[in-house]
C-alpha cells in the first residue's frame, strides 16, 4: 500500500507536471501553495474508490466529500451544486 503523500502526488502533482509540457497553465496546478490555483478534492482515504472503467469512463468515484474550484464548492456529498461552475478551460499550446 502506498503512502497518502505518494497517492496524492500521483493523482495531482505528477499529472499536472506532465500536462504542463503542452499546456503551461498546468504549472499552477497539482499542489496547495501560495500563488497556485488550489482546486481541492476533500475525500475519505478509507473509502475513496474510482469506479470508471474502459468503456464507462464517466462513473462517479466513491468517498468524495466535496470538490472546491477557485474557492467555490462545486460538489458536496456526491452531488453537483447546480450553477456553480467557476473553472476555466485549459487549452494546449501545442500544434
């Protein structure tokens, strides 16, 4: 079993670093730090589980308590909060 720190880096910091190669705004993603975007997922480490599979990629994960984007709660208790969409699209600069 991996540590919580390693698990968090694998689902946040490492993907952000990889995506930064073609979309520079990802340099501000993947960690909570002054000057970063700090979108936050609050979860229960004991129950978190991905349900998405090949062929059914949009299945909701279990154990997610809340999702905060730009300081705005966009999901709570497994339900999206209608009308709360503070996020911005990040586009690649690669051609």
